[in-house]
């Protein structure tokens, strides 16, 4: 199913490119082209090519959404790494547990064997 929609999507893209390139320039985009120079003229009525372009664009968007939905349904069950056969990374080591109760206080001077000797 996904391959059929993908082929239709690619054909729509190619036809849409061709139809857009075949259209005559209306000269409003960059200030160049074949416009009549009258800014109050308004938009001309839609031609058959413009209607075809809108129809192809709507079909292109519909197939894009369909492909997105199909891909999301397939990816919900497996991971990309599972399909490639790549082993998963080992889990992160567990965080050390915190001591309970009074041991959260700093050690006393008598208990601190790793501290340097006092400077007295």
C-alpha cells in the first residue's frame, strides 16, 4: 500500500512541476514579467491550467499526509535500530544511593582520615 501511494506521490510531483513550468507568467511575483502594469486590475479569473495546478497541489498534499500516517503506523511497532540489527547501547550505570540520616553532615575532624593535617 505504501509503495503504491509513494509512486502516485512521485508522479504527482513530476506532473505538478511540469504544469507550473508550462503556465504563463502573470508578472506579479518579483516585479518583473509580463504583467500589464495596472496595479488596480485585480486578479484574473482562474484558467484551466490554474485549476489543474490547484487540483494537483491538493492531491500532492493528500498523498503526503497519507504517507506520513502510513509511516507512523509502521514505526509504532519497531525501532529503526531493530530493523538494522544494530545492538542497543548498554544502560547507564545506576546513580549511587544517598546515605540516610545524620551521615549527610560533613565528617568530624576525628573521622576525616583523608584530610590534610592542620596547619597549626
